[in-house]
């Protein structure tokens, strides 16, 4: 529980495709290939202005496949935090799962990372949101008890509570719903 005796709401964000430019079918394997998206920065400003925490939850199977090391992944996340700090923003935390096994409790669509974040940071999952660009993100959020937003799902089936055509819609959506 927080100092006020209440757990805080959070917006959980998937990383690739939401926070940074998606590498497509591959992985962000080098710090130089990490490109923060301005729409995410704007969305994070809304989240923080509304008093929500912000946590990234990301599958990073590329580590287990040998595409990048965990040290490189840490460097990428350190760069992300520095880029946000230079814009006056911060994340509560970044959770990642490097497992290649879909049965691993932390690998989305399983909710392990969201549940761990809630325990560590006293987050109220029932008042929280999961934002992603993949049905795995939606399912992880639903299993954790969060409301869900799928970005870029036009023409695709989705179990998300809300669907947005593109990331450019996210800041306005969050302004209206948080």
C-alpha cells in the first residue's frame, strides 16, 4: 500500500511498437536501433499528469535466442530512461521476460510481469490499463484484471476493451479515459 493507504493505478505499456519503433519481425539488438516514439512520449505525459504510474512490460525472447545479451538489453533500457529523463519524464519500472517458453509465467500472454509489478509497486490492477500492439499484450492485461487497449488493430479480431487505429490516437484516448 502507498502512504495514503491506497494502491495506485498504472498504465502498463508493451515496448516494441508502442514505446519505440518496432523492429518488425526481428529484435532491437543494439542501442543504436532503439528509436523512442514521440507519440509514446506524449502519452506518458498524459499518464503522469493524471497521477498514474507507468510501467513497461516486454517479452524479450531475443536474449534467449542469442540475438542480444541481457547486458545489451539493460543498455537499451538505460538509454530509454535517459531519453525520458531529458524530457522531464520517468517510468516506475521496466519488467522484461527473456524466456522462449510460452508456458513461462512472465512471458506474455501470461500476466506474471504485471502481477509482479503490482506487488512490488503497490498497483491497483483493477484501475490499471495495459496498452499493446499485439493480442498477447491484451491477453496478459485481461488475465491481470486490467482494462486493455490494442493499438494498430484495424481489421483484426481483438479481445481488447478498446482498439485504436494508430499510436497517434493514444494520447487523446488516455486524456479522455484516465
